[in-house]
C-alpha cells in the first residue's frame, strides 16, 4: 500500500491515483469519525467542530481563500463566551503562567522519583533545585503578592521553566521561533481556563511577524536578557 508510509499534513488524507502513486487530498469533513462531546473543538471562526478532523478538513477545503487562511484551532471544547482580558488580569498573567510552568516541572520531577522518567537526567538536575524550593511554599494556589515576591527572591529558579516550555513547543521546525501552529497545543488547552493567554501571546510578538522568538518569549515572562 503506497499510503502506508506516506505522510499527509492535518486536514488531508492519502489517496492512491490511477497510476498507483500516493497523493494527499482534503479530508471530507462529513467522513470524519464520530466524536464525543468532550472531543469537540472551537475554531477561530467561533464555530464548534466535532473534533480536529472536521476542523482541519474544513480548513483544507477552504485552502487558498481568506477564510481558510484565517481558520485555526482556537481552543479545546465547544465554543463558549470567553470574557475579555482586563488590563489588570493581563498584568498579573505572567505571574500565574510562570508559577504554572514551574509547577509542571515539579510534578514531573515528583513522578520521576518513581519510575515515570519524564525528564532527562540533565533536566532533573535543573528541576531538583526548584523542587527543593517548592517544599518551603504552602501547597496550592499562591496569592499574587507571594508569587511576585518568590519571583524576585528566587529569580534563577524561574528562568529554566520558561526556557523549557519554549523548547518543548519549538518542534516543527526547531528554529528558535514559535509559529501559530506550534503555540496551538499549549494555547488551545488553556483558553477555557485562562482567557488572557491569547492576548498575552499576541503582545509577545513585539515585531508583529506572526512568530515569537526566544527573546520575545522571555521578555513576556519578565526574564532578563
């Protein structure tokens, strides 16, 4: 089967033509497998799609049009009202995001103390200091004043989580630049809970070139040059 090892991008499926050559054609959205409610996604056109297959199939069929260019995955789940991000919330967002990234690595480290092996040896050595510091903080959500104080007091412990998340996302290709599609896995999962994340990433793109460089990313999180 020529399609067995033939890769098509999202929204396209492999089809063998009359000459027996594998080629990619747009996925028919109506032919996508049925999904559960929790698998629904919201597009940037504010329409609910029955899964990413239907969303990207629709985008493929609109290829070459303005609608197709603008259609992306907005967030996981059915479309709902997302309140605007206030100036105060936008100012506090980096505090919460930095703490969240740090806590993800701490959770990975805790699981690695068992047999999970989620981090490399080099990563574990970096996260160990963060883990030891975390034990001095009260478990659970921290007040914004405490987060700011901890950031100022333990600044070096926040640098690695910010760099780590950038390189986790910078995969397709790994060019020290984050595209919209590379940001999508993080942004789409957080929008329903963190309505400031979309404007935050838009503000991060200081030169408005649709790409977030490592320097821009770090600046957004308050990491010094």
